[in-house]
C-alpha cells in the first residue's frame, strides 16, 4: 500500500514529475562525472602521493579560470528558461547563439593565459621540487583545451535552461567515460601507447573535452532533439540587448564564482603547507566529497530551470513551491550521503592510496564533511532557485562571507595559529557551508527574489522607450 501510495503521488503531483524529469539526467551526469573523476585520481594515486598532490595543485586554479565562464553561463540559463517559460523559442535560440560566441572568445583567451602562466601559477599554489614539473605539464596541457570546455559549458547551460538535461548528460558522461579509458592507456602506457603518467592524464582530459565539444555542437546544429536547434546561417553578430541582459544577471555569478574559487585556491594553498602527505589526503577528501556535492548541484540545476520557467510564465507562486519542494528532497538525500561518509570513510580513502597514514587522514576529514551535508544541500538548491529568478547578488554575498570569512580566514587561524592541522581546515569548511546556507535561506524567505525578472523587463522597456 505504501509503494502504491508513493506511485500514485508521483503520477498525480506535477512537481514530482517535473523535478524528476530535470533532476535525474543532471544527477546522473554530475555523479558519474564525479565517479569518473574519482577513478582518474585513483589511477594517478597509483603513481605516488606526489602525483596526487601535483594534480591537486592545479584543481583550484582551473576552477578559478572556469569561473569566468559563469557570467555567460548563468545569464544564458536564466534567459533561456525565461524564454521557454514564455513560449518564445526564437528568443531562446538568439540567446544560445550569443552564449556560444562569447564562450568561444573567452575560452581562447583563457587557454592562452593558462599555457603561458602555468609555471607561475603552480609555484604560487605551493608546488615543491617533487611536484613542480608534473604540475606545470599537467596545467599546460589541460589549459590548452579551455576553449572546448567553454563551448561545452555554454551549450549545456542553455540546454538546461530549456529543461533538456538528458542531452548534456549523454555527451558529458560519454566524454568522461572516454577520459577514463584514455587515462588508462596514457598514464600507464597500455595498448602500445607510451607511459606518460601525469601528462597522460592531462592529455586524455583535453582530448575527451574536444570530443564532447563536437558532440554538443552536433546536438544544437544538426540533431532534431532540442527546442533550441540552431542554423549556421543565423545571426552571430553581437546582440547588445541580449549581451547586456546576460551580464546583468551573470556578472554577480561570475564574481561569486571568482570569490569562491579564489578563496578555495587560498584554502588549498594553506593546506599545501601541511606537506605532501597532508595535501594528498586533502585532495582525496575533496575528490570523494563530489559524491554529495554533485547531487546537490543537480537539485540546484532543477531549481534554476523550474523557477526560471515558472517566472517566465508569470507564476511566482509556482516558482516558490518548486524551490521549497526541491530543497526538502535535496536535504534528505544529503543526510543519506552524510551517513555513508561516516560509515565508509576509511574504506573509500583506501581506494586512492596504499599509504595508511594518508588514508587515515582522508577518512577523518570525510567524517567532518558528513556534518556539512544539510547546510551544503540547502545553500546549493536555494541558490539555484535565486539564480533562476535572476537574483544572483545574494549567492555572491554568501560566498564573500562564507568563503573569505570562514573557509580562508578560519582555516588560516585553525591551521597556522591553533595548530589543528588538516582537521582544522575541514572544520572551517563545515562552518562555511552553514554560514552560506543561512544567508541564502534568509534571502529566499524574504520573497524579494520574485520581483527581479519584472525589474529587468521594466528597465529594458524604459531603455526602448528612450531610444
């Protein structure tokens, strides 16, 4: 009877259906990407703790570079969602063309900067003699593929705004599967290929992104399975009105991501001072944390899409109901993941390394991570709702306070002053998650996010009247 009741509720409740339709592909995509990333790190870990540390040193700088795409991607997702909600497919296509052009230009510039400044960046991150060459080579090879990553992220953002999360799931999961296979043959020199070790992992990443980029372009230009199918003869000139709206919505998100990633980069730099073993354990903990971070992100994607489309259709009450419903489901799932971290922390850590000391440290920080799960899921799901409404300032404020005040400030205090070591850094991480979730929750409760779209449209109408 209970199972039948749930099935009846699922079939009759449109919120369950819509949330599930959008969330499950994003959930699978992000979780599988995390799992493949874990497999990658396990392969690198078989080389040495220094190899793990070398790759780990590049993670936050790459995330910081990728944050620059956020201004375009968040704005693109929101505008496409508003357009689809208003049943204006042509507007959604116009936005998508602009996103592709902007991200191609940004990706090319970032690739050049990453290749040229690779050694300076990894030195700043604390690369030591045993990790410097590996980290520099890895950074240069992956940076060369930033243009592919930019195009993938832009197209994925627009498809998600249209509610079409299944399509990017397919090409992104396929790309990650190819990356794992490429890692196997290039890291260890299998099937007649040379043994390239860490450089092989980087080359595999770049090649798999090229394949995903081509697949994403095929989807929007040549397939018949999307609402925003483009043509090569479309207008690719800069559209001042669209670009202005993209950046008015997306720039706070870009600053949020820059604040987040720059703070995380300094967080990693502080932890790197604990030595190669401590930093390797830290990277293992971060890598495994994606098992809970990715689902929370998937719920955030669903919230952005459904809130944006509801507001585009002129129904703020429905938007609020979606946001509250998704947040409850996200918190429930996060608590389940937290329990898994507590029960299986050391077993998960042992997958990465045979070094018992490193595995013990990583297992301990996973138990601390379990405490952060309700806060993490709340802030990611409700931040997604705010972004769908175009209210991107408060996620920025939350990141400024949480990341810089606690993730960086408290970590420095706990590690360098109190001498709490790696555990101190992860205690600061837990505090950061709850500070950000509190700020975002209070903003959501205020209801002021419901009026952002109307203000954006009013400003545009006034400009048009003046012209």
